[in-house]
């Protein structure tokens, strides 16, 4: 009788309020924080912490408030953030088997589909990564090494800078094209001229997608993909850009299929086509055209974005610290001189130059929040319980600026990487490439490129700002942390 009377007196507004309260209670119960789960700010019903900033500075503030292991909720999905060298090392190195998987990131899943190298898991990931590691070293006539590709491209890059004749210019896409040509030579057996407008467009599309991927509006797609896929916004631009890039890569692969000679593999695509024939009886390994396209996209991005962005930061730091630029040039002049091109074998004899490059990587903080990982099994971290399947963000920027690990973390100081005798020293808290099983596949290539490109540029040019237009040290935070656009003067030495 009581319930019957209650329902009789309910009008439309009352039903609406009752339904709303019921939905809120359902959301609260459904998303109740698990027992002993990492703490975090209060989450709005249905939305979670979508109003919390997505930049690394906001995450640093939350780490100070809640501790080195804390959590946020995006929609109904919980994410755990890990801050500081001690705890990041615990997750990536000491418990490397606990956090080795990738979660589904809806924004990227629409493009990568859980294939390739960066975003795949399990057996397919192991097979694709092993294949890439094995076959990215030597290709072409005479088994051309990666070092040789970089040396050749360093000359092209310096010539492009020289063509500017000391006038102000934006180095962004000259550097990006040069860096991308190294991995392009490995993948496609050819490079792209800096004047190639088609390839320039591909680089611009990729850069735009990477910048937009880090924006708060774009990341709403990850929280509510079912709704956002029908709405306009930057996520639509990201997907459209990748679609155009994939069309470009399909043409390259189709050309290789037409010209393919299994007895004369020229590049990565050729040997991948051969592997597809060998692995026909093992479909779970994923060796097919669709995976090849995603692997090629993985390698293009891994071999271009972070290295080119680091070099762009490098020029900015040289503009801000001309005394450091002069000291690097003096060391290069004394060891190599002005007429011989730098080679990798010079690196042990250029400790100050090597230290400056490492400090550029540290201060540049290219991937401050790393790339999402996922708990592959129930785990405990920092005393908190993290259930299997929970998305994990290892804050690499917090490691590079950890006050317990660096003498002057907020100052550009090459001395961080020099011992008392001026020799180069490695630092455990230097993790720009992450660590553990998901360490960046392109780390060795990037280290070679940074040394050879940077050394070659400072051997041949002195860099200075356009009068009255000193570039900012405040970066643009997308998926990576990159410099704002700037102009520079490159005067031949």
C-alpha cells in the first residue's frame, strides 16, 4: 500500500528527479574505489576527473598532494599515475612483468587496432617487436649501417641550413625531414628531398595529430568514445590525419609488392613481405599487410617525432646558453676539427658534447607522461593494490626532474652528466626512453642520430636568435612536449 501511494503521487518532475538520483547512486556504487586502491581527487559522477588538467604540471601537483602513486577516473575507467624515480623504477624495472601490457586507448585504437609494435600485446607483440629488433640494423647494397644513413643525412641537413644563407628561418620541418629520412631509408630504401611537398604534408599531418592528441578536448574521446565518435572535435582531425598518412604508406607497400624480389631484400618492407610467406601457418603472429602498415607507421613515428623534437629543443637551449654552445664547438674543434665529419667513434672523446645532448633530452622532457601501460596481473605498488587491467601512467618527466636525483633539476646544467674529471657519466634517473620490457624500440637509433646530427650542426654553424625574438623555453604540450614555432639564424663557421 505504501509503495502504491508513493507511485500515485509521483508527477513527471518527481519521476525525473528520482531517476536522476538513482543513476547517480548506480554510478557511485559501480565506480566505488576498490579496497586499498591508490588515492586521488574526488570524481564527478558519470564524468570522473575529466575536468582535471591532462598536462604533466597538473600531474606533478597531484603527486605532491596524494603521493607518488595516485589515481584518476576518466569516465568509468580508473588510471594509476606513478611519479618519481624510485617508484617508476619499481614499476618498470623491479616489477617489469606486472606492467608490461598496453591498455586500449580509444583515440589510437581506431588507427592502430591493437596491431603493430607500440600498441599490441601478447604473442603478436613479442613476434613483431623481435622481428623489428632483428631487421632494423642493416639493409641495402653492402649492408649499409644505420650510422652510414645518419652520416649521409647529416650532410644533407647541413646543406639545407647553409642554403638559408644566414637569414632567419624556421628549422622545424627541415630537421623533421632530415631525421625522418633515416628511418625512411631503412623502411623504404630511399629518402625524401626536403623540397618534396607530398612528404612535407605527411610530416605536417603527423605533427598536428601528435599535438592534438594531448589536448583535453581530444582526450574526452578516450573517456566517452561511443558518444564522441559522432561529435565534431579535434579527435576527428587526428583520425582524418592518420587516415591520410596510412593512404601514403599503402602506396609505398603496394609499390614494394609490385617490385618485390625475395632474393634481394632492399629494406624493412621487403624482409617483412618475406616473413609473411614464412609465417602463413602462424596467423597469431600477425604477419600480414594490415599489421605491416601499422608497424611501418609505428616505426616512422618512433624514428621521427622524439628525435626531431629533441634537436629542435637543442637549438633553443644553444640560443639561450651561447657560452655552452661555444664550449661544445671548442671541444668539437679540438677533437674532430672543421674538415672531418663526426662519426660515432668520436663520442667517447667528446664528453662535454655528449653531456650537453643528454641535458637537452632531460630538460626537453619530450614524453613527460610516457605512454600508457596496463597491469598485466594483480599487483602491489607503493603499498597500494592495483588490479589486473588497470591503466598505468609512468610520469617520466617526474623522473627527469626528481629533486632527489638531480643536483639542480630545474636548471640546464650539463654537469649533471660529468664526473669530477670532466668525463661523461651515466645517470640511473635518466629515463627519457622509459625502461623495462616496453623501453622505446628506437632508443639506439635515437642516441646515434642525436649525437651525429647535433655534433655535425655545431661543427658547421653558430646559432643565434633573431634580434628581439628569443624563442620561449615554455613548450607546447601535445602527446609530446615540443617547442613552439621559432626562427633562428645559422651562420656558417
